[in-house]
């Protein structure tokens, strides 16, 4: 590996859950604070270790926004040296070339670009609603509203949906300067008496009755919790079939959670809806304020506020512990965990 003038932070990619999140968090922090990073054992615990196309796109996206010097950026690479320069706002386009998640690429470049003094536009092509990653509607309706509490100002639109296995979806994000970094405190569970839930039932290249049945099942199940619920039905343009049932808590500052069911061949529409509804009902019983997925996504946001932050989630996941560990390796602060009723409290101290 090429030597850099400043000693890089050394990150063992096999730590904890040992997946691609270590890479993405390291790249985002490296670009945001202009700190070189050396990542080794990349995705060592995955069946196909090393960089896959989606991860390589994250590397190239991070490289593009800060003109980084990079070594080891190729498919299958398990070692990467990333030496960033100043992040520059602008108009950027990134095409994964597969159904890999556009949202994971977006989250890699979001915070560094938000710290610029002028706006940026990011256009992404690939998967928009695919397994094992946050989808467009989750990011738009859960992640970004939570980020807004920290002062981050972003708007997104979807031009075309991208399902597995073809991808081809297109998303556009407008990232405005992060003018005032604010601490956040998401520790109060939502009260059921004021519970408001929104939902989306969407299909592409499938009979419309699938969309209708998902919507009806979502409404039926969530009304059991005494929630006021609105379900939007969308027949989406895409390159291959797919279906989505997604529900989220709406209009309750301090409580952010969303839950998903994705369709698959032979999977009834009602089961797709039940997956989302079951997860929502379980969350409401947990006493948490943010869902388990959001809990680890807030880690880098908290670190870059440079202020104390706190949130309560359902459980301590490997992703959450690993992401906290990466932030601590960069010397940005320390995380502590505590039991909060049936949930887990996360406290960040700068």
C-alpha cells in the first residue's frame, strides 16, 4: 500500500458482524473529517469476501466527492487505502450496474456532502427496494426525518423503481449544507393514544389485486393496535416484477420507525403485509423510540454532530455495536449502552 503523509486509521473489516457496513462507515467518516483510512479483511465474514459491485460503487462514490487517492479498489479486494482530500459539492451520478442498493451508496456520501458549504445533487441507479438494505421509502420516511432533527436538510425523489434481480431504479437526492449541527434525544416511546401510521403498498408488473390485498391486510392488522392508518397504493414503473408493503410512524418527533415486507415468487400478498405489520406491532410493545435498523444508521450522524446524543432502540444488534466501534476508532467519541425497560439505550459522548 502507498504511504500517506498522515497516519491512516486502521480498521479491521472482520470486526463484529464483519460486513460491508464497516467499509461504508469508514469511507463516510474518512471523507467527512479528511482522515486517511486503511481497511483490511474487508467483508471477511461473508460467503464472498472482499468488495462486490455495490461496495466498489461506494468506494468510487466516496473517491469522487473528495478526490481521494485510493489503492485496492477492485472486485474481490479485501484491503483498501483511502486518502481523502477536501470534499467538493456538485452534481454526481453513480450507477451500481446491478440491483445493489442505491440507498447504501447514498448514505456513504450523504454526510460528507452535507458538510460542504454549497448544495449537491446526487443521482443513483441500481436497486431501490431490495433485500438486506434500507430501501428508498425507508430512507425518505424514517432515516431523513430523524436526520433533520440533527439539522441535516435533504430531499429525495424516485424516478423509477429498481427491484431484485434487475435493478435499474433511479433516485435523485438534493443535499443542502448542514448549517447548524444539533444534538438529538430520541428516548421517549410513542403513546398509543396518539399513534399515527402511514403505509405504502406497491407493485410492479404484477396484478393490481396484489397491491390491493397488501393494502387491505396492512390496514386490518394495524388497526388492531388502535392506530390511525393511511395506506397509499402505488403501481410503480420498473424493469422487473416486485412488491412492497411498508409502514412507518408518522408525525411524532422523537420517534422514528419503519417496517417492511418484500414480495417473492409464491409468497402471498397477505404474508408480505403481515411481515411489515408484525414488526410494527412488536416495536410498539418494546418501548423503543427508534427501530433497530435506524439505531445503527444514527451512529455516524451522532458522531458528526460533535455533541452528545441519545436514543432508545429495541435491541443491541451486531450492526449497532460494530458501527459504534468504527466511530470510536476514528476518535470522534464514545458510545455507552444501557437497559431501558425492554429496550436498549444508546448514549454518544463527543
